[in-house]
C-alpha cells in the first residue's frame, strides 16, 4: 500500500493505473476509520481494480461552533485498517497541501441543504463540495463511495457530480446496522444502557412511516405525526426532527410519491443520533 502526501503523486498514480486499463474506486474520509468506512472500502474493492482512500480533516466544513481540533485522529490505526482491507493508495495530505493559500473561488450550494442536519450547519456543505471538487480532481476515480447514513451528503454529492459533469459514478452504500437495527455510529458508545436499549426505536419509527405510506397514507403531516407519537412512546430521547422529503432533491412534498426519504434525529443525554430510510412510495424496492 502506498501512502502519498503530494497531489501530483496521487494524480500520477491514478492516471498510471487507468492507463493500463484498471478501474479506480475512491473512498473519501476524514479518518478515524470505523465499520461504516470499512463497508465502503469492501464495496470499492469488489467493484474496482484499484482502491484509493483519502484521509483529510477538512477545515472548510466545520462551523464556528464545531471543534475542528477535537475531531478524533489516529493515523496508525487508520493506515493499518486501510492496509488490512486491501486499499492500494492512501492520500494523506496536510492542510497546507490542500489549501496552500486562501481559496480565491467558492462554490455555493443552493439546494438540498436547508433541511435535515444541513439546516443547523450553515456553510457545512459548501465546505464538503469544495474539498470533494479538489479530491475528485486529485484522485480521478471512476467510482466514488459514500454511506447512506449521511443521505443528505449523498444527495449533495449527487448534485455536485450532475451539475459539474464529473466523470465519476456515485455509489451509495447502505447504512451498516447493529443486529437490533440501530445504525452503527461512533456516537453509540455515548448512550447510557437505557438509551441504548431504546435507540432501535428510531429505525422502528421510520419503518412504521414506510408501512403507512405503502398502505396508502400519502399525507406527510399525518405520517410525521404518527412517527412522532411512536417515538415519544418508545424513547426518552428528545426529537430534533422527523422529515419526509423527496429524494435526492430533498424537497417538501404535499403528497408522498416517487422516491422519498424519511429521516429522524434524536438527542440523548450525550449523543445525537440520526437515521434515515429511502424508499419508493409505491412500495417497489427503494
Ligand atoms: O463524510 C466525510 O467524512 C466528509 O464529509 C468527506 C466526504 C470526506 C469530505 O470531507
């Protein structure tokens, strides 16, 4: 496994692999690799000859009240994990390599951001699409892999690729779950035993919403109300939001139709959990 720090070295490496007919899959991360990332690497390995992984904590996507310095880092663990799972190239740049001077240009994100978690993170997705524009140009992949746990990020990346015609296929990988359905997250360790026992109710509530839709209920207000009631009965967590939107456009709907996302965020004492399901309102596989 090669660990490269320079932009030029990664560009040359990707181009050289592709010149001899290899396909390149790419997994962008901010490090501190967990099972969700490993799932992305495994899928990228399955579908490509070569896998590039990047590890870069992107300062542009952190808000003023979000602590960049507190973001967890573990270089040794990350490189070992990448190697064990067959990554071919790790791009591990420093901040001065990625941003040698203040940027002269900015990309603004006009849609898909003022809902779900994006509503409380102004500027976050501008930072994400800016770094991904650079990373796509550096890693030059055929396919890029993102987890559906952050479905809003997938929707924004989908728009980035479409709007700017990046020659990259977006592969959205299903959320990795515990046996009881709770979405895996590094935040789950911050749940008390009682909260951990209650937390699978988030997915159960979303699945209840899905079955309401599939059984003919098309009014989003009614569906959200029933999900809220279910969650309030099943967990002491404070509901941050329950949303039902079109997907990937992330627009409010009067009547549920086409592909939709049902998403919820719940605050527990020391963790805020998010989860979502994307499905077709007419009951076909989503
Ligand atoms: O999902 C993440 O870890 C980051 O938002 C990403 C895609 C690596 C961009 O910095």
